[in-house]
C-alpha cells in the first residue's frame, strides 16, 4: 500500500483526466506529489480534489520559459534545497493532448 513512500513525484498535465488519476494513485501509494497544468479551472479543481498538501502549479510543459520560471519559483526552489534532490518519479502526461491534436490535423488533411 505504500510502494512509493517517500518518493517525490512531478506530474505534468496532472490537473485532469489520466494525469489527475495518476496523482491520486501516487498519493494513495505514499508519494509526495507536485502537479502542473495550464487550465485555471482544472487547476482549481485539482487543488480541491488533491488537498492542501499537494502543490498544484500553473506551468506549460511545452514552454522552456515556463519551465525555467517554474524551477525558479520559491516553492520548487525551497523544496529542492530542503530535499537536496530532484523528483524521483516524473510522469509526463501533458503530451497526450499534443498527440491528439496532431492526429486530428492529419485526419483533416485532404487525401492526396
């Protein structure tokens, strides 16, 4: 029941769908979780669902500038200094929507 006890986890795209469910399962297994997302409504919803002990941050995983800002954020910087390490488990879920967009774009192209 605590296979991830003490593990630090970053879940990008974790404010809805598969990412949110992953966060809930990791929490149930004892992991410390940080979740990122871009949609303000899903961020608020994830905060309510995951509780006050889980940082839910606005960050776009496809933007280098956004990732640099996230790394410099006081929450992330202080946690990294306190733990002297980085995430032990990373779950990148945010590429799912990019793949879906590419597939939809291909379907809309005229046949050659």
